[in-house]
C-alpha cells in the first residue's frame, strides 16, 4: 500500500505522461492550460480536499479524488497568505497546506485517467 505522498507522486507521473503534460522532475507540479499547478491525490473529509504541498509559484492545485474517480482543479492565483507554510524548498519556494471544500473545485473532464 502506497503512502499518500507516494500515491500522489505516482499518480501525477502517470497522469502527466498519458496526457502529455509537462511535469517538473522534483515536485508534483504540472503544467495545465499553460499554467503551473501543484498536484495531489485527496480524500474527501467533511467535504474538504487537501493539497499538503501547494507551492507558492503555482496558481493552485489539481487533485485526483479516488472515491469519486474524478480530477478537480482549484485556482488560487498567487496569494497564499491565508494558508500555513508546510515547508520551504531548497530554492526558497514556500509550500502551503491548502484545504478547500469540494464544491469550490472545478471538475476537469478532458484528462485521461491512468
């Protein structure tokens, strides 16, 4: 059984490969519609989904929710000030823990799932 982090790494790699999306080699960051998004695999807890490492240099996150077999996006922009920092990369990029209600996310239907 894969940990949540390893599940996100593997799913992001597969999703980017089969949909011909650019993926950064060292982070779960993909380019979608010309913009960089952090990526996670999320469970829905009390209506909320989570991206534990949503990077400040991305415009939001894309998440796969296995229980719904769907991919969703949440566009934040570049103002992460309301979220808590979880870590800082060696390049100085802050990562944030972002929780968002599932109703605030946009379903992505044009991606093939692994």
